C-alpha cells in the first residue's frame, strides 16, 4: 500500500468514523495515534480494531425494528453535519453514451450472458446515462459527510439490540435525500425480492427522527441512483467480456445479472416508490 492517495483516503474514512462516534453515532473505528489510523509495515497497511461482541444480522433475519433503528441512525448522521478536513471529495465519472454503446456491442459480439437483454434495453440504458451527470450536479447543491454504505452487512448488533456501524471506507460527502433513498431501496431488497414495506418504514422513521427529505430532489436522487447502477453494470460488462481472467469474467457476469434485476425492479416500482417518497417529503 504505497499509494499516498489511497493511504490518505483510508485514514480519512477512519477519522470520519471516529468523529461520528464523538457525535454519539455508534461507530466502530480503528485504534489511532494523533489521528493516524492506518499503520504501514513493510509496504502493507494495517488497521487494528477494538474487540466487539456485536454480530451481523443475516438479511433473512432482519425485522422492522432493525430498519427503524437504521433510519433513525442515518437521520442522526445527516443532522450531525460533521467536518473532516482530511476527507477529500470522491470524484465521479459518469459513463458516456459512446462507452455504453461500445460495451453493449462488445458483449453481444462475445456472446456474454444477458447481452441480448442489454441490446434490447440499450435505449433505456442511454436514457439513464444522459440523466446521470445532471442529477449529480443537482444533488451537489447540498451534501453532508456520511457513511455511504449502510447495507445490512455493515451494521453489527449487540446483545441489547443496539447497532454498531462498521466498514466506513465508503464515507464521503453525499446528498442526504439520495443516500436515504438508496439505503431504503437496498433494505427493501431491490436486488433480490423487493418489498416496499421496509422502503416505506425507513423513509417514515427517518422523517420521524428529524431527517428531511427534500421533495424537489427526489427525481434527481432517483436518476442518480439508476445512473450509479448503470455505471456499475457497464463496468461489470467490461469485466465479463475479458478474455484472460476467468474469475473476473464470472464476477462480472454475476454482477450484470444483479444490477439488471435491480434496474428492472425499480422501473416496475418507480411510480409507487416516488409516491411513497413524496408523501414523506417536505
């Protein structure tokens, strides 16, 4: 781990977790000395964490109270509005229409799994690509530092049912409404078997805890979420068309399947989800 930028970013995300802990956000962060968390030894970086008995909850074991607690915690994170000078902005590089067309054509040429679906839905993909960059610009008008990946796997639960947030490497500046909708979709199972009830539960619990959903930003948040998924989709198409690394091809194909499923489910549920979000917004 000799890349100075990577070292600085890893250390900054641990500092972020530490700062949130000081604002009563239940965060697990590595040990540090003078804000230096990442320790380098012979070119290898190490993070040393205090022991915890808290454990992750399997997705199948998640209940409504878990979603409510996570939503309240996210509202608290957004209201904290902390500053971490060490945490730099994470650049975004929305995929271009030209690159999207190139990858879909290459997938078709190499007979990648789902290439027919990609080809059939190319116009939809290009529509999402066109909306992505403007949505990011709209959301950039208001951002706060946040966790960035409050998936169920990144939350541990102690014996009293209290959460502990781990894996802060995705911490960055985000628009609160965007992150809320993204996490609500994830907790609703958008990549598997979507259930709108957890989606609604998280949004309502977030608002009840003092979080604010900005109505005018809901369309941009939706466009940005779909744009991020399409970017990940096309990145994995690129992995799936590789000729040499069979392991990467397998991973790419599985991720293409996952993201296509999420996009199709969101397309099917779009009007209903927008209606739910609008009712909770102000």
